[in-house]
C-alpha cells in the first residue's frame, strides 16, 4: 500500500482541506463558467433476477409493484436527489442543474444505473451524477430488499467528466 501525506490523495492536494487541515468549501468565485458534464454508474445486484423476472411482491393486500413502475420511481428519485446534492453533502456548492438524466435497465441478476448531470457554472457536477445513481439504487433496494435481503449496491463510480480547467477525463475500462 502506498503511503500518502495528510492532505494529499497520492497525486495531488485535497481540495476541500485548508492550510490548517480543516475541511472548507472551495472558493469558486474566480473560476470561469463553462459547460460541465459528469457521468456516473452503479448497479444493484438482486440475486435471482433475470431479464423479464416478476417484480418483488407487494405489501399484503396491495397489488405488487411492476418493474416499469419501480424503475420509473427510481429514475425520479435519482433526478430529485441530484438537484438536492448540496443539501446532502456538506461541502458541495449549490448548483442550478442544466440537465439531470438517470437511466435504469434490468440486466442478468442486477439493475444497471447510469446518471448524467450537466451545468453551466464555475464548478463540476460529479457529485450530482454520483448522488443521482446512489438515490436511484437505494430506491431499488428499498423495493427489493424485503423480498431478497442479499440485494447489494456495487461499483458506484464516476466514468466521465468534462468542462472547466481540467478538460475531459474518462475512467479507463477494466
């Protein structure tokens, strides 16, 4: 394991830590406003789920939820959460999102989730894309976990970001 000094990430300084080592919000007042985009992905592993499988059983006395309804609800939860990221993560800037998109697809044994966030502003939207995926995934877990306690969220990861001084970055495929 490679050792790093306090305040570093192995390749650069932590941006949300001041000279005294205290957490602080980054000053973005001098940064140029550019079009910024971020894409994140995760998956919810639902053991036994196969494409075309029935949705989890409903609460006694109610009709069971359908997969299209569950995925639509999770998509809306992800969009709503992305819009509230600064309320959830203390050092995030409050942004007026230009666009948030969340897509979900049933795969073999899992639900694949992708979240995209876009803004014209002085700071990126990576946390918004990640938050969108996390909230959508938690919504799927909330609906499936009572029927399948082994459900799990995996690989919540940023895959792309563009805009601003650092330009475009893409995660290398495994």
